C-alpha cells in the first residue's frame, strides 16, 4: 500500500446561458442533454477512465428547457468527490437543441479537463464550457471549490 495526495472538491453547476439563438426557428432554443462533473484517471494502457461521475443537470428530449437569447438558468446543483494526484477533473457534457420538423441539432460533447495540480488548493475557481451548432450557442459555468487536501492510502 502507498499514499497519494488527494483533494476533496465540490463542483457546482452555476449557470446555463443561451448566448445565441442563431438560425433556429423562433426566438428560443429548446435545450436538453446532460452536464456532469467527472473524476478521470489514466489506466495502465494510457486510456482515460471515469473514477466518479456526478450528473449536475439532465433533461430528456420530451422535457426541454426553452431559452431566449441571453436567458440564464441557475441550477446550483453540486457533486462532491475526490480527485487524486495525477488524475483529472472533467466538467462539461452533451447538449442538443430540439427541432420540431428536422433532426435535432447536436451542440456537441464538450468537456474542460483540469489536471489535479491545476485545481487551486485554496479558494474557488470557475470554468466555462461552450456548446454550439449552426450559429446557436450555449455557455455553461461550473464552480470548483477545494474542501480539503490530504494524503490518502491507496492499494
């Protein structure tokens, strides 16, 4: 057994904002999908593997959120988990825009990866993740707070 540095963090989805309606019919976007916080590690083969997934927002295509340009949602939902030295925190998700007569617009799977050493040890930080398609744009903001830093026993 050994030890590794670890940070217990709280990730909070602070905001979802429609920054541009684009060429969508009407004056709103109908958004659905999911936004998450993930603890990610690199396995022995060099592949990224999820260690923890906390869903902070989820909507199905039959439960969309209508957003006019500059409208904001403030979900303020959080997930608390450990990130270990050498691992990553990923924040982001997958958003789509619902269309009545055409195929839905896929605004993309987007994540911002933050290496353990770049997660501030004191205070709070913020990360923005942007989603877009055909001139439509949604920006999300995540707050990251370190609750404690410690040395953990690992197998």
